[in-house]
C-alpha cells in the first residue's frame, strides 16, 4: 500500500489587508494535487482540512470532502481558507508579515490533514490520517498568485 504524493499546484490571495493594529484579513485559494501511486488500492478521503501557516502560526483553514480516488488517478482539492480579523499577537511574526507585505511576496506553509481509508475491491482497510506539509509556498501580492508548484512531504499514521 503506497501513500499518495501531494503538491500545491497553485496558491493565491485575494482581499489581502494587514492593518496597523496587526489584524489580517485575506482569502487564500489553494489547489492541492493528490496522485494515487498504488496500482491496487482506491483511496476514500472522508475529511480534508487545508490550513495556511506562516512561521508556524495558523492564519486560516478550510474543511473539504468527501472525495474518492481510483488507483493511478490524480485529484485536485481546491480550498479557500479565509483569515477574518486574525489577530497577530506575536510582535516578531507581525514584523515578518509587514516586511513581506512591503516586499510584495508572501512565504507560506500549507498543511493538509486527510482522514482516509484504503479500499481494494470490496475490502476496506483501517482508517488512517495523512499529514501533508508543503514548504515553501510563495505568493506574489501584486499578482496574487504562486510562482511555482511546491512538492509536499507526507506522514501516515
């Protein structure tokens, strides 16, 4: 049973505003590609949570699902995590975000947690949680889009 591979194919930010009192408002769009490398098992994604992080601090998340993936197939998860009036209380993090805002480039970490079950014919394997981390995801604030695809690391437990 092989774990799927993941990548962030696209990331974008809209309605971005970082206020003088360190409050963040933004709508992120994140497209995550999953490729099922296994030739026998299908994957049933019960719940998928896509989170946007900056220096280990959660900015926003979105919950998706369910999805079903046949062996050898690719599927795309499109999430729209929203940061609504998120208070950045850490002064160092606020300074970093302000500096990146001035530079016009945002460096993010995308984390995905997926509750999955593998299936072969009618037999269903036990439930697993996939933990996927994608670093770095670079978003240009002027264009609002990511410059390149980012490969992800995965743990299964």
